[in-house]
C-alpha cells in the first residue's frame, strides 16, 4: 500500500475478484499436484503467481486497496504454499521436515490471531520481509517440481529451487518472529493504558 492511500471497505473490486479466482484455483492445483499432472500444476501455479502480482498492482493503480483484499491476498498465498508443500511432500519431492518447518510458522501466527482480536486488533499488516519470504517460497516450489525433470533443466531447477527454499524459510521465519514481537508490543502497550 502506498503512503496516504485509503483502505476501503469495498468488497467487489477487481483485485478482490482476482484474489477469489486464485483461492478457487487452490483445490484445482491440489488435485493436479497429487495426481502427478505436473505441467498443468506448474501452469496453475504460474498463473497464481502472476495474479498475485497483478492484484497488488491493480489495487494500488486503481486505488482499490480494501480490507478484504488485505486479508484475501495473504490467505491465498498461505493456502497455495501449504497445498504445494503437502502435495510435494505427498509425492516425496520435498522432505517432511520442510513441510513441518513452514507449517509450524503459520501455526505460530494463527495462535496470535485470537490474542490480537481479544485486544481489539485485526490481523497484522504483511511486512516487506514477510512478502519477500512468501515470494521466495512461491518461486521455490515450481522450481522443485520442475527439478523432477531429467537432464540439465531438472538439475538447474533443483539448485535454484533449493536456494529459493532456504532463503524463503529464513525470511518466512524472520517475518514470523517480527509478527510475534509486534504482537507483544501491541498487547503490552494495551496493558499499560
């Protein structure tokens, strides 16, 4: 969101429709990844990544930043990350520890929501570090899927995919710890009033 840009309570905006389409693609992607339709799964994941970028750009350019959009966009990201991880784990493409490490961070943040709500706060705004971590993971997973291909393409995708994975994990957890610290500050400040 740009400085001075108003956050609207409007529901039906172009960016929100794009986010809803992305959410609707999550189960489609899940079926494709689990059933081994890798090319179609990659196409859906690439389309999801493009629409993730597009809805943010349109929200800012059309001045359609909304409260719903601020919740839908990260929800779609997390669902795609979770479903992709489970699908890749199910197929044995990524190890179980990777699924646990990334899922544990989201569980930690889910525990914060009732605490924030009890103190009158909504979900925390997504940080730059959080966006960067999500971005890295959303690039890592298609590359790890592509790494299943034989030859040079698979070998290069494997190296780049794991590089994005490690950076994504580090940034994802760093952002998670920042959210915990921010929640602590808000709750502590609330208690001193």
